[in-house]
């Protein structure tokens, strides 16, 4: 089911201010990335982007990737992962499955073969069990390719993994020796 345009726009705005540029509207994120809902709504309105509370609730509940979460009493909101701003999600290291996937574009393969996967402008590399979702992520940047990451081997070698609230696996970097590249794009 396709999300209505206004809901998509709200989700994109939330991604901007909760993951990348809270200062664009003067929003304060605490050390764990939480923002006060009342402050978010007031600042959004003051900056020409009013969001009715019902729309905010829908953006959190209906986001197919569960990018956002409320605290228990729904007075605070944060992005589940994907931050480029300095925050600590408070996630505990978790034992990953043996294999996870990462979507990228074919034009990035030479660099990845040489240097592995890095977090780039974000805090972590994002991995998933969901191959289709990872291919969709890769398609945002060009012709998509799905990389297989031997996450179990990485964990045994001492690399840490974290499982975000929305089921995305996070790690600091993936060295190239833990990545299997599809033969068709070798």
C-alpha cells in the first residue's frame, strides 16, 4: 500500500530533523536522540512545516521501515537508526545471524572491494536479513547490487553488532574479507 503524499513528506521531514539536521529548526536531541514531541511540533510549525499530532502518530505507526519510535508515554520521539548527528542509541551489542545483507549501487563496488563498507556520513553501516529491502536501498543510488556479509564470522573476529528497534543491524564497518560479491558483478 502506497503512503499518501503528505505522510511521505512528513516522514522525510522527520528523517531530516531527527537523524541529520535538528538544528535546521532549532530542535534539541538528548544524548540518546530523543526529542520532546511538543517542542518538535511547535518548532516545525514555526518553520512553516506544521504537523498535526495525528499526522505525527501516523508517520510513526505507518512507516514501513519503522524509522521512528515514541517513548512509553509518547512524549518523546526519535529515529530508530540512520543518524549522522552524534547520538548514542543505547543499544547493547547483539549476536548477529550468520549472514546479513547490504544493498549498494554497482558504481560503489570497486571501492567496497578495496576498503569494505564504512558508515560514510552516518554512525553505522546498515545491514538486514531482508534482501528485498536492501536491494531497494541500493536502487536509490544507481543500479542495485546485493552484498552478502558474513556477520557471524565478523562477530567471532571481535566486531560488534547492534540490533536497532526497527530490526536493522548496525556495525561500525565491514572489512572486505567478510563480504561476498555476486558473481555476475565480479
